[in-house]
C-alpha cells in the first residue's frame, strides 16, 4: 500500500531538465527499520461507507477520480526519529490526493 505524507517527509521530486538529464531531490527522512506497533491490528471502513460519508459531506461522486487505501505518515510525539503509519482512505479529487477525513471535515 502507498504511504502518504502531507509534509513531504520521505518524498522524491524529479524534474526533467532536457532530453538527456534530470534532477532528483530526496528529503532527508526515509522509512527504515520497522518497530512493531503497539496496536496489532486496525480496521478501516468499507468503500460503501466511505462513499456515503463523502456524499454526506457534500463531495460529489463525479468529482472523485480515484480512491486508494494507504498509510498515513505521522511523527511520533515521544520519539523524534520515529514515525507512525496508520491505514486510512485517500481520495483523488482535482489530481490531488487527500485524506478522506479532511474532505469530510474531521481534520
């Protein structure tokens, strides 16, 4: 599953300069050694429930380009070099991926 991060941690940016060269920029943060989570399992809502929540929040279904289950990257509050990955739904609208919670006003 993809890992989404709104702060560009772990991001790669590529830019074509001309026909024979390109520039790549890497952030200094990257995923490395996994640490077992405190929570051993997680439950996400069904896509049917997700679509209903989006509809209730006023998101028009014809504006939704794609839906993807992925991991949200967030910094651990107690350990500065640790990140937490939580499964959640992402919705692509206007060529932008957004966490569904932002679209329904919970973020």
